C-alpha cells in the first residue's frame, strides 16, 4: 500500500508556492505521492481562487525529488491532445520520470463545461477522451503521427523529446459509481481512480478489470479517503494507493499537520 496527499488547487491551495512547500514536506516525511485536482471553476459555496494545475505541478516537481505527482484527474476533452502531450512530457522530464497522469471526462455540475461551450453529454465526452488518448500516446512515442479522426487531426507531425518514463507515462483513469465503459478504459492502462464508490462497488469494478486484463498484477487502484477515514475495506478489495483527500475549505495548515505526521 502507498500513501499520497490529494488536495484541491482552490482557495488557500491556489498559491503554487504553498503547494510546492507542502509537496517538499511530503517528500521529506516519507509520502509516496502528491496529487492535485484539475478544475477551471468551482461552485459559489467554495472559494473563488483556482490555480492552473499543470503549472502548479511544475512547481511541485521542482520542489521534490522522490514522490510521484500528477493531476487527479485531468479532463482530457478540455485540452487539445497536442498541448497536453507537450505539457506532460515537460513535466515528466522536469520530475525525472515521476509523473502519473490521471484522466477522466470531467462533469458539469456547476457549469464548468457549459460556461465555455464544451460538450456536456458524457457519451460524447467519452468519445473525445478515447480518441484523445490514442493521439496522446501516438505523440508520446516520438514517431511520425498521421491521425484523422472524428474529433482530432495530426497530419503528419513528430513530437520530441519523448517522456522520461518508458514505455510511457502511467495513466490512471477515473470511473464513477458502477459505470462500465470507464472501467474497461482503465483496464487498458496502468491504473484506476474510482470516484464515489463504496468497497462493494470497488470489488465489482475490479472484477471487470481483472476479466479484461486476466488479473490485477501490476495494476494500481487509487482510492481517495478523507483524513481519519478507514481505508481498510478498500485495501481488502484491491486498492493499492490511499490518497488522503482535502477539500477547498480546508487550510494549508490542516494539510501540513497530516504531512508532517507522516503516512501510516
């Protein structure tokens, strides 16, 4: 089991210097990972300040030397695959191969999609995500890419440098509730980030993953738990990472207290 800090980029956490300081402390105190939310807007009940996640992760990478880092999760349909390919390779190099890329659909519960004219239908966004991932992986390869799909075009291009990690930067895909398409998508990657699932739901999701992969060997399962929560039932069902999760109304001092206490 590995332990990570999972925090928003909202309110007090919108300051990238504060995030870098917390990440450096996590690196020092034996944590395994430091993961950030990726949002553009938050509901009116939360602080209005929001930082850019990929820029903040550059600060985190520069302040640390050991822990894994990444967005948990980035809605790929918001980005163009070429721009995300460039940014993630740069982050992977800056961190000397410590990036894990969490990907998902995003959601529109407080207008984060419709405010910018993005499609809100989950099926359409799933199609964008699947094609976008295919193009992202092709661009990471360093080979010449020719892609003409329903949503994206690259013809012909070659992106260098390639990621530090080989064969690629690990991908963890989000899956919410009992949705099956996201779980099958995750099964083709390196990990699953289940959202709003109980231990019994997690067991059902991992049954699908195991059937798709012929087992769970080498597959990461990261569950997000509030401080003081009990990860035991999730670990018993196959979780490999516990992400200790904070919220926008929490404070930097709240996170620092847990970080300095160390994992476990």
